C-alpha cells in the first residue's frame, strides 16, 4: 500500500499539497501541469490512483519551471 505523500514510482516525497494536512486546502502542483497518460499507464495497476507521482517521475519539471 502506498503512502499519499510518497511517489509510487520512486518512493521520494511527491510534494502533494493534498496529502499534507497543513496544506490540504490548497491545489496540488499536479493541477497546473499535463501528465502524459503513458507515464501513468507505466505504473503497475495496483499503484495507480493511490498517490501523486513526484514532478520528476511525472516528467513535468520543465512545465513547473516555466510556470514560475
């Protein structure tokens, strides 16, 4: 079973604001990016829709940098 604050692909912190009770009322970073569906499908089925990927595993670091 995955933890909501850890990336299911690499196990690192995923920076999900929804998984942190202190920031659960804020939108997660993933709401502002487009994640390639192939990246999600590459995860084993039992790990999908359990927790956020980290920006690196989601392959969206460049999108996040461009938004800053």
